[in-house]
C-alpha cells in the first residue's frame, strides 16, 4: 500500500527526528491510516504493523492511528 510518505520527513530516528518532524508526522498520520484501512479486507480484525529499533516510532504511531 502506497502511503504517500511526505518528502523530507524521516522514516525513523537514525539520523535525528525533531519536534518539528513529530508535528509533521502527527499531521499526516490520519490520512495515511485511512489509506491503509481502505486496502484492508472488509472484516479484518487484526493488523500487524512492524517496526525495528530506531525505525519503530513511525510504525507504532501509524498502528495507533489505524486503531482510531
């Protein structure tokens, strides 16, 4: 699923993730979660969203947005 990751927004903290990056991520998460939810099967009950080490923050935030 193409989520339309915003240009200039890091996908993890390996090279730094500032408060401005966090604000930007929070602003785009609802639309990204809607795009992902639209691609799920109609009766999907569970979705596994993976992240690893310094690349965990964005996937965890996306999983939280997907729950909403």
